């Protein structure tokens, strides 16, 4: 059988399409978007919404009955692993059971599976749109306390997901989460304090093999914005094995038996606690980019081999045993699978770049970047000239990503961050959204968000900045004394620039600039970094010095 059906034809599915072709399959892809970027890499395309599981089943049956048969149905980096399992169960193809895939897709069902099996995870409540009222907070606070986490039960990319720190933030957060849910349901759960890890695995024939173990870099409350991940995570053996063991227990409780699994896990003061587990490979560049770069193992290809009912020989030949080490919270739990890991050979560092609110005028690199450690520069297709940008509230609103790889961990991190710092989005001048950001305008339920690029200047500090910056004068030579002290000198913004490097880059981008009001300029720079500094210069020029 030579045909494979892949759900999704976006960038996150490109590695699956290419891997399947390398394995000799004829690749058929479906997507609701007829302009999805990875369609040209497939052999055929049909426009089908990934939510339409019966439409997908009909097409899969057509392929199964046609020339070449149907070897597998597969997805990666989408919300629709349950659609895959539904089709495979109906057609007798290898996959997690449909119920297991639902368990791993609907967060309230997932949490109940964990609770029933004694797998450590936070306390939770399901909230439907019919439950939204002023009294809801009393029900929640009778079972848990602030801070809370509110998110849709069935979405990915942190859409509609946020921390709730007070009663004022609660109902607006629930309303957004419900709107972001396909089923109109949200989950409210306890917040877990501790470092967060993202782990991929492949489940095959009673074995559980970790294929990627990264630390996630999460910032900017009340939202959970992943500004990057670094692989492999640096951990002592006990912590490493505990995290894998709890992941495996969680996967077993969901009923995952044949295919991929992906976990977000925090190591709290009580030990590992599971945020969530999905029955698919991860998105966010981890499974298709950073892990293969770090390990030389194409885990997407191994996942496809498993989906086609074949033995994943490379996976088996390269994996090393992991000791089953349940934490104190689940110390009596029986071992769920044989545990293995295919370790990394080098470090992959993925970092994102962000923008302040406004309208894109153009995008450029401040300098040509030719470092061979930079493997990928991945701008988002939605960020283009004339598009609206905002400081991200979820992981799909970032502007793009850099991936750097090196045998030296610190070199990989430094190169990725340096490359991010040199990507620049010029914003249209005299823009109301940008002006509101520079004024520090925030919503009642978003205290201290969006954040400032550097620490906010106080009124007394601003009073020390007077006069103007002469026309065409180098900004680096004009840095106020208040910004040279210990509070500011080593701070970096979200794109890894210090105030001094920001000034240097302004001098590269705008060697000729109008006379600038010093207080407005430096207040904007500390608020919004290099973008805000250039914006103020361009706006001043457009408005004739005002």
C-alpha cells in the first residue's frame, strides 16, 4: 500500500509530507485552506475541513478502495488527532483508539483521566458559556485560589489561555476562552509554579520512547507566551527520569497505545505535574525542526512508519533505556510502558521575535546574517507589509522564529538571540494603536500588559531628561545618565537588545533623523525598544517636527 493521507497542509505539516515522500508514499493532503503553504510538496490536495471527520473518512475510504490502497492516516502540529483516530478506527489502520484521542484532545476529559489514575495534575473545573455569571467566581474560589489558569478545552497554541490573578480578570478571561473553544467550553485550573518542559514521545508495541525533551521559556503574564525553547533540557538524572515517568503514566491513563504523544509538564515544589498531553507530535517547530537537528533522528518519519504498521527500526536501534522513577505524588503507580529515549547529540535553540502594536511598513535585517549556526529564519506568513501586528497574547501572534544549532549549548543560544535581535519591523508612523501602546494604555483585566521593553521610567526619572536631540546626532552619544545606571545597563528587551545596542541600531537605521524631543524619544525607547524609537523619529518627521 503506497498511499498516505496527511491532515493539514500548513508549515507544521511540511516535515510530515516530505518524510512520507522519502519513505516512498504517494502523499495526499487535506486542509480547509486551498492556499496552505505545504500543498505544493504533496502529490494531491483536496479541500476538506479537518473538523469534518466524516468527510475525511469518506475520502480515506476512497483512497483505501483505490489503486495502491491506504497505508496510513497521519497528522502533526494540528488539533485534529481525534479525526485521525476516528478514521483509522473505522478503516482498521494503526493509531491510538478514537476514545484515547478524545481523552488527549479535550482538556476536561484529560484531567479526569489523570485524576482517576492518580496522575499528578492541577485541580480543575469545566465552565460552559451557560455557566458564565457573576456568581461563577464564588464557585471557583470555593475549590481553588488565585492565581488560576483559564483556557479553552480544545485548542492549541495558547489561544484563549491566560493566568487570572484577581476577580476583575476572571470573567473576561472565561469569556475569551469560551469563544476560542470549538465546543464553547473552558477549563479553570490551579496555576502550577515551576519550570516547564515540552516532551515528545512515540508509543509502539508497549514501549514509550522520548524523542525530544526541551525546556520552554515562558514569559509575559497574564499570558503564557513561549519566547523559545532549548533542547535538550539540562537536568539531573532524577528530575529527568521523574518527568519522563510521569509523562508515561499520563499517556497510559489516556489510553495512548500506538503513535505520538506530546506533553507539557512543570516541575513544581511537589514534583512533576502534567499541564497537558496530546496524542500527536508537537507543533512549534520542535518535532519537525529542533529535535531532528539536535538528534539526527527524523521522528516524524518514525511516527509515519508506526502509523503504516511497520517497525520503526531506526528508533529502536538508537534508543537508550530510561529508569522508571515515579515521584512522591505517584510513587506506588505501576510502570506503564518500557521507557526509552533517543538522546540529543547537540543543542537546538529556538527563539521568537515580537512586535509592538501597529501596522507593518516593511521588514528587514539590520545586518546580513550569515552565521552557519543559524539553520532557519521562519517569519510568519501573516506578518507582511500592511498587516496589523500586536504584542502577542498567544503563540500564533508572534512574528517569527529563529533556530540555531551548535555542539556548544551557549553558542546555540547566543546565535539564536543575536539573530532575533537583528530582525526589524518598521511600523507606519502616526498610528493610533502604536500611540496608545507608548502611553502605557492597558485594559482593566490586563494589568501591566503589554510589558515595557525595559523598566518603565518613573516621573522623577523622566524629569531628568530635558531638551532635544539635535538633527542627525548619533543617539548612542545621547543616552541619558539615568539610563546608564545599574538598573538599566544590562537589561535586554524581548528581542535581546540592551539600551546601548538599541541606540547603536537606531544610528544604523536612521543616521539622518529630525530634531527629537528627548523626553518623548527616550520614554518611547524604554517602552517599546528599537521599534518605538524609529517610530517616534518617523512620526516626528511626518508631522513636521511635532
